[in-house]
C-alpha cells in the first residue's frame, strides 16, 4: 500500500558493497576462506530505497554514479526493486564508491572498508529533469536544496528551517532502541527488537530510517513509527540482505 499516496525521494549515496562472509575475523597477514561472497547495492539513500520499496512505498533515488560495470549493476538492481531512477545522474568520470565488507558469521558483526571513488557530487544543474524548474534565488553562500512538492512531480527551492515547535528529533541507539522528541516537545521511546540470532547488521540503520519515514508518511503517530522502525530493523539484523524483512 502507498503511504498516504505520497512518493518518497531519497537523495544521497549509492555504492557497490563487496561482502565476504567469514566464520570469524581473520588475523592480520593470514589467508582465510570465505563462507560466501556477494555483490550488493549499498549506500545510505540506496539502502533506504530498497526498504521503502519492500514496504510498498513508491520511491525514487537521486544521486551521482560513475560510469562502468558497477554503475550498471546498481542501476539494474534499483530497477529490479521498482525504484524510480530517472533522477540518478551518471557523471562523466570518476570511480564508483565501493565498500569492502568483512562479515563475521559467528558474531553477526561487520567491518567496512570504504573507498569514496572520487565521483562528482550532485549539483542542481546536473539534474536535467528538474534543472529547468523556476526557483527563487538563494542568498549568497546558501546552497539549493531539494524539496518534495505536493502533486505528481518533484520541485526545487530553498528549504527554510521549520519553527522549533514543529521540529521532530529522532535518535536510534542500536541495541538500546530509539528515542524521539515530537513537535510539542513530548518524548517517546521504543525498545529494540533484536532477532533470536544476529546475522547481518549491514544497513540496519538505513532500514530503521526508511521504516520510520514510511510509517510517518502513512499518518502513524511518532510512537507507532518508532516502534515500527525498531521492529523492521530488528528483522533485518536476523537475515542476510533485505529480502524477508516484511
């Protein structure tokens, strides 16, 4: 079901994750056989798109990619999930950001070695689908920011800071659950929902973020959204990858 009929745009990082699963972390300067190895699309915005799509939310990805086989792989995987990639920008040069992930099967933990790839950052004029939209001039030194306008399309414009009384602050604390302060200053807490066996924590934070956004977009209360985020993040920690979180 669509959350309130709204589309959700995720702007940010997409990268290639090369994940090697080992029984236990290898000692320095040793040779260890992997239990398995896989390529997986990663990056904060990209992972959130995956979770939103699995939850049934219509979503889109906006971010920079460098040309090459890795970009072909991540774009194909986004499309496989039903994510709108019309706003993804293939830059003319650079290298795709890549993370080498060592995952311990015995402990359910992971170590990440990330290479930024030197891909050009996304700018307003690098998005041809929206760069022609009329937008107010920003004060000197203030960047353009993307906003979601009501209706069927996206728009550009300055994003003013909301009044403090309308702000919502959410903090996730892993095994300690999550806390939030609502628009009226109310404090809410949700307990973590750890799986029986910890399997894969890679992307758990992105899963929590996406699940909370999904719930809030559907009109759920802050407390219910926090509970939902912890529950879905806990399910993700009990499986490899993302299939099976719903």
